[in-house]
C-alpha cells in the first residue's frame, strides 16, 4: 500500500470533479452525454494525458464514450474501471437543492448522478489519476471507461463498445456500479458485492377475440381474455422458484458469518422449501426482494386495447416487464408464464438482455472481499445477485468478469436505496474519503507488481 497519498485532499479533488460531472446534465432519455465526456477529457488533459492515452468514440450525435488507458508491461490482461455518465430524469419541484448544481451542503454533494453513478465514476477517475501520479508499476493495463446509455438500454454505451470497439475495453476483469457500500440490515452492517444480475425479457402479451358493436356485448371480448390472463398471473403470486449458484453463495456467506444454520439447511431442502424457510425467518420483510432473487419475475405495465368507446376490439395487449435469473432463457420465462395464463394469449419478446453471473471463486473477487472486510471488520461481505440490469451483462459478452464494486462507508440514517433514482440524490463526502483507499488498494494489489 502506498501511504504517500493524502486522502483528504484526494477527496476534495474528487468532489470537484464530481461537481463538474453533475453540472453536465446528461438526462437519459435523450442522454446527451457529450458535456460530461468533455469534462472528463479536460481533466485528463490537465493531468498530462495526450491523444495516445485516451479515445472518444461516438455512436450517435452527442452519444459519446471516453476510454483512457494506463499501459502496463503486458504480462497480464487489463483491469477495467467502468462508469456510466448518463442519469435518469428529475422532477425538479421535489428537490430541496438544484439537481444539477453539484453543491456541497453539510458534508454531502448534491445532484442527479451523485450516487448513480457519477460519484463512483469520479472515484474511479481519482484512482486512475493517482496510479499515474504515483508511477504505479503496472503489470496489466488499467482502463478507465466513462460511458453512455446505461439507463436506457446500453445501445450507445457498453453494447456499442462491446460490438464495435472491443479492443478499447478488452479486459480480464472489471468493476462498475453495484455494491460494497454500507447497508444496514437491522443491526447488521452488510457490504454486498454484485456478482450476478438478472436479464431483461420485456414481452408483449396479446389476447385475440371477436370484434363487435359495444351495444351488443358478448363474452369473446379480447379485453376479457387479457384481463383473465393478467388476473391469473396475480393470483399465482410468483413464477417457479430456482436457486442459482449466486443465491446459494449469498446465503452461504451470510449464514456463515452470522453462524446461522440456514445456509447448510438450505442445501438439504427443495427450492420452494428454502424460500418458505427464508420468508419465515425474515417474517415476510423484503418478500419482493427475496422473490426477485429466486424466481423469474413478471410485472404487467403498459395496457392497450381498442380505439373507440363503442367498438369491441379484436385484440388487447399488455407489456410485461419480465426479468430472468442467470441460467434461465427467454423461452423458459415464456413457458412459465403461459403455464399460468393458459393459451388464450400469445407472447412475443420486445427487448431482451442476457443477464450475467460471475464466479466468487476468482482471485479478483477474493481480493475485493478482503479489502471490503478491512473497510469494516465487523460488517458482513456478501455476493449480490442484482434484480436489475447494469453494464455488467453487456461486458460479459466480451468475456470480461465484472463485479459491482463501489466501496465506502455510509452513515446509518443515509437512505441510499431510495435516493438512487429518487429525489434529493446526494453522496456524503465521508463515503468518498473512506472508499478511495479501498479502491486504491485493490488496483495497487491487482495491477502493480
Ligand atoms: Zn447506474
């Protein structure tokens, strides 16, 4: 470990960079990432990085990605630090302070993206800058990627890079958003490192019936058929339970560290019995999270039928936001849904993403786990299966083993989960100051030699 870095002043510098990123409003859609990428470029140029050290690649007007590289001796394959610069929209009237101000107020930096994920990207950037300043002798390249379009389908960011500029991001391992910050589970502090995520299967479910005049009702109305199918999904409660390797290691790690027999017991029971046991043990709290971690899920969202009040439509449809577990296919999900709805309805895919699952048995994961433990020796370190999707699933297609790793300490009263895409998003400066040395240790240990 290099102790010559003053983490207080490194934190100050990180906050300055983060403020610039927040002020570059990159709301997606439409996702105008250019101003944030230009801010990154300026910071790198001020530090002495030249055109041979970074590239900016554009997938559409104003949809840009910046990839910078510190060269190692090539004896090992690169490590990727990847952060998206686009953010979700804001409802300004609900914010206490300017969502694009990047102001520091009472020890916290405010603004859209402070958490998701400009704050973490600014931390990665700081480590990248420090690696150069400290002249870290790298055995593998260190790649910093500031990318577009994580919040709206990956098309202009990770997917574009994997499909069209793979040489820029090709790495053995990588980190991005998704974990290792303090979560308070009752009196327990947990640090979850994302190792897997669910895939997206957005479907259209269509019911067809007999058209007619609204004044002469009949029971072959497509709206009835669709409503019945949706009601069957509601009554079923959930799709069948599947226990993934990641869920097993989540359970094993958690119960091992709190000396609970649950982990071992779970190995002996059937899938549904494991879930019932967990529901009982947690008194039904976090039921929707538990089900999301152990089943393919299905949420009806957009409904559509008919064009005129007095015409019975021949067709009615609903969009289903379905998410599949690692190891499950689109066909598996469709089969499970049709088994519940019956075949009065048909399904077709609208959009899919593969999902991802990475091993907890890699040297890099074990390093992340070790360094996280040093951050809080009494906290639990647990691998996480994420119900949502991040860039990790796209990077997986390029063979990069990605972990969600944005380490740092959060105070108990800090509502990290609700702030992510919510109002009044902000990040405590103390988080940055506690997390930077952890990231530094990881990069130092893994890349320098
Ligand atoms: Zn994000």
